C-alpha cells in the first residue's frame, strides 16, 4: 500500500511538472513568439503593374487563430475576384523585400502574431508605409507579441493588455464614430451587433491622434481577463472603447481592427464592408 502511494505521488508530481511546463511554454509563445523563424528568399511571383495589389500575410510565431486565419484567406480570395484585386497570400516573409513589397497597395497582417520579420524586413515595411504604402492589421496583429516599437506606435497607438475570459466571446453593439476618416466610413453600417473577443488596451488610441472608426461601450462588456496568477486584468477601457481605427503615417496609412477572433466574423457583412473600405482607402 505504501508503495502504491509513493508511485501515485511521484506520478502526480511528474504530471504537475509537465502541465506547468506546457502552460509556461504556451504563455511564453503567446507573449514572445516561439519558435522564431525567418524567410528571406523572395518568392517567384509576377505582380501586375496596374490595378490594386493586396498582400495577405498570415504568418504566426505567437498565438495562432487557425480557424479565423483560414476563413480570412478564403474570404479575401472571394473579395479579390469580386473587387478585381490581385491577391497574394502567404506565410513566408520573403516577400518583404524593397522591390516586391513596393508593388503592393496594401499589406494585411491577417492575425499575424509574434516576431515574424527580420530587422531588415521591418525597416523595409516601415519605409514602405512611410513612402505611401498601407498596413492593415486584424485582431491578433494587435496583441503584445510583436516587440516592435514602430509597429506598435504606427499601427496601434496603444499597448495590448488582455481580453475577456469570463466569458471570452461577448456580444456588443458596434457604433460608427463621428471622428472617422470619411473615406473609410463611407457606406458603412452605423450600428451593428457583433460577437467577438474584445481586446483591451492600456491606452485609448484616440488620445494618440488616431481616427476612430468604430467603438463599443466597454462598460457593457465583462472585461475580466484574470487567469491563475494574473489578478490585475479585471478592468476595461470604459464607455469609449475603440475597436477599429486608422492613421496617416508619412505618405502612407495604417488601419487596425481588434475584431476577428473567430471564423464566424468572416460571415459578418459589416466587418467585411469595413475591410473592403480599408483596402480601397486612398
Ligand atoms: Zn483572439
């Protein structure tokens, strides 16, 4: 009997160590991206010289929103046919070279997370935006796994804190903001009901000079994101809780929406209309 308890105790201890290790690795991956991988070979690709060229980039080294990423790719392929865009979708960063990147009208980080570009590729993307390009970020593209100051300041204007966990997905009324950039707001739905994982940021991008396109009332969601040892995540952004915003950076533009966690969002018409406007924004 004694032996049984000894074996059971040791087994339990091993199980706890394994679970603790797996959880620790998961948290590290979500916060930093792991394993980090870089691609530098340019793809063989013919990019049209006329029309609107869109680069859809879905590489992740941090948290992977697999279902939303796949649904997003399928939807963008459909939109490209409908809107007459040339679409190149990839998870390889080799496309981030001066010559090829410069041929695109918009670069979309489709739930791209973690450290996905080399230092050189980062400089190329920064210069692409500042000289007239457009960077669009969807949901996970705004979490805190990227570790890149320019990206955070130019695309987000705010640092990600957490998202609700209890419950994770909540319904809210999405409202068009009066200060929205006119070309982005054109023809968009004023008020719509939407269920998503509402990201909470430490700052409001509005006070950082970003034009807010859509907000929710942060007082009407349950912001609690406390988990295990994290006990400081039970707060929200208040009534003025932006969920989509934009900025002009140099000659170029950035647009970010924190919506886009689950695959169903890609069936949500107002969300799609918003992204079409973002891609077509001139
Ligand atoms: Zn998410």
